[in-house]
C-alpha cells in the first residue's frame, strides 16, 4: 500500500525510450509509406482500402478503432466513482454486432460504395445524403477532438508538460500518421496499437496487484466499497446506470457505430468476402471486451489503491480525467518504463481512433461533398484526400466534448431506408429533424441541470489516512484535510434546479440515442404514410 503520493511526475530515461518509440514509430511509418507509395493508387484505395483482407487483422482494427484513449482513461474513472456496472456494456457490444452483421453489413458490402451516405441518395435523394453527411462530420469532429485531448492530458500530468504543448505534439503526430498512411496500412498498424493498449492497461493492473498484495485484496476492497454493483435491475429510466440502461441504451448506441458509422463500415468492407467480414465483426467482440474488462479492472485497482484518500477531494487532481495518470505515476515510481508504457498505450488508443475517424471524414468529404459536384482526376482526388486529413486534424482541436445526439436519428435514417419500403424522403428527413431537436433538448437539459445524486448514485469516498508528499516537499495528513465525504465531487457540475422548469430530471444519457432513434422512426413512418409517395430504390 502506498504511503506517499506525488502530484507531478517526471519521465525517466526508460519511460522516454518506450514512449518515444511509439511516437517516432507512428510518424516514421507515415513518412516512409507516404514516400514509397507517392503517385500510386487512387483516392478510393487510400481512403477505404480494398477487398483483400482476412477477418483477423480487420477484427483487431475494428477493436482498436473505437476502444480509444478515452476508454483507457474514462472507464476506470467511471468504475472508481460509480462502480463496475458499466462493464455490462459488453452485452451491448454483442447485440450491436449481431444486428449490424445481419441487417447493415449485407447491404453495404453488396453495394460496394465508398461512403455509407451514398446509399441515402440511392434510396431517397441528394438532400437526405447531404443531411446524413453533415451529421456524421459534426459527430466525428467532436469525437476526434476528445480523443486527441486525452493523451495530451495524460502526458501533461505525468511528464509535467504544458497541456497545449502536449495537445500540439499529439496533433502533429496524428497529422503525419493520418495524412500519409492509407486505410489498408492503417488496418495493419492498428493490430500493433491494440496490443500496446492492452499491455499498458495490464501493466497498471499487475503493478496495482503487487502494490496491494494481490488481486484478491483488490476484489475484497472493491466489494467492501460497493464497487461490484453489477446486477441492478431497477427499471427507472432516470437512473444513470442500471442493467437496462447500460444494455439497452448501449446496444442502440453501439449499433449506430458498428452498423452505419463510416469508420467501421469501410473497415469490414475491406474484407475479401462477406463471410470474412461477418467473422471480423464477431471476432472484434472478444477484442473490445478484453479492453473493456481490463479497463474496468483498472478502475477497481484505482479504488483499492486510493480508497483511503480520494485525490480529487484533497486537490491533488482537478478533474476526474486526471485520476489514471495520477495513479500510474504514483504506483510506478520504483519501476522505470511502466509510466512510459502507459502513456504509449494512451497514445496508441488515440492514434488508432483518430486515424479511423480522419480517414472516414476524408472519405465522406470526397465522396459526398466533392465528387458529386466537382469533376477531378483520380490523382487530384487522391491528393485532395491526403490534404483533407491535415485540415481535419487541425479543426478538431477546437472541440472539447463529444456528443451522442446524432447517433439515434442517423440509425433511424438508415433503418427506415432498409426496413420500410414505403418510407420516403419527406418522412425520413422530418423524422431526423424532430429526433435531433429532442436529443439536443435532452442533452442541454442534462448539462444545465445535472441529475441528482439519487439518480446517479455516486459511491462512498473518504480522505482518511491521507499522507501526501510532492516535488515541493509538501506534506499533508488527514488532520489537514476535509472530513469524511459521502460522495465524490460531481463529475458534471453542481446540482441545480430552475424555478421555470421545476425539478428537471433527464433520462439516463445512455438512453439519449435510443430516444432519438425511436422518435425519428415514429415521425418518419407517420410522415411517409401521410405523404404517400414512396421513394424507390
């Protein structure tokens, strides 16, 4: 058990070597292959790959694409504050994969289109395709912003580096990597990244187990602290996490990822047959589940190590996102290289997701916004595709939060097109607009008026036994610190109500996607029936 904690860390020579290897490796690959393959191929091959790959490498790339640095940093925090119930989202992965494999994959694979939104024009009209494209770009730019910020935050804390310098260096590496490495090579390199991600997470678990005296101690501490709260079958939709919100809400959200998201669709479309694509999707379940389980376990480790002295309460960290870097730099001080491995894992998660998102954004921009309106040669399109990746990496730095408001309406848009022959353009456009208005309203309400503690159920944290030391030789004992607290500082701001709204309560954030999808489906069906004119495909 640790007796002293430090607030700011520093890299040892071993940490620098391990972390630098990943950064230099990523940039060097981009430069080498960008030079070697200059002038070869076309825009489609660069952005979406080709039907040449087997299931295994594609499945590993699918796993790496959305198991990002955010997963490595935020899931353990979720478990630390609210318990391991979030781990049930692995069921959501399975349901989403099954739906995507049987409903969406056959359509997109047989059409062999570079952009999933091209389907919307084939099924409805250009306006529908443009709406889907704009919503995807909005959603993905937000995601890449967060994914780039996460490793920068970790690096700034463990290496005492300026945050904006860390963000700039992260964006620079992403620029080299994404602009010069096409989809085929990205698929292969992601296999390396997912191994590094898993190794980084596993190193935290092993070191924590050694520090605490074994995995059994960590499990025992977690049980006593209420962190093994997995089976909660409360049907109240206002509750933040229950079995139903995690499994049902998560399944709809992840179906919008695996079923219609350009970044995932273009990956399994790179398989040489539909059978291989299906196998890739199902194999990917084991990859994402392994990363999820390791992240949940890392959260239990964090609680076991820090259970007697919550670092946020005493001001050692200022935000929940800093919890894992804080834990790592304290438990690995006697083991040079482990801190560097953790940062390398976070960076790998960022690069794998950003490369997927940027390639998808460039593909959608070229296929949906440029080619239909501007006549360009294949060589010119390929150069434009590479230039677009640079532009996107720069713009996404402006974004600090991720939004899920578009996932449900977009899922409904494709679902209506595939499942409802009588759905028409007026109907689906009306449905998507109404669904977006509702999800924006729900999201804004949750941000302005966060759910009360009885709905979020934060778990007990204390400051008993704190004994800190820092680089400035500052020492604090429990007598200097706040008294026992029954819950962590709110993750989303203070609770408040408004006299105009009364006691506002939003449904669980995991239901936002589901509500948006159902609303868009209902409105889309009603308007299509009322207008009567069927869009034929």
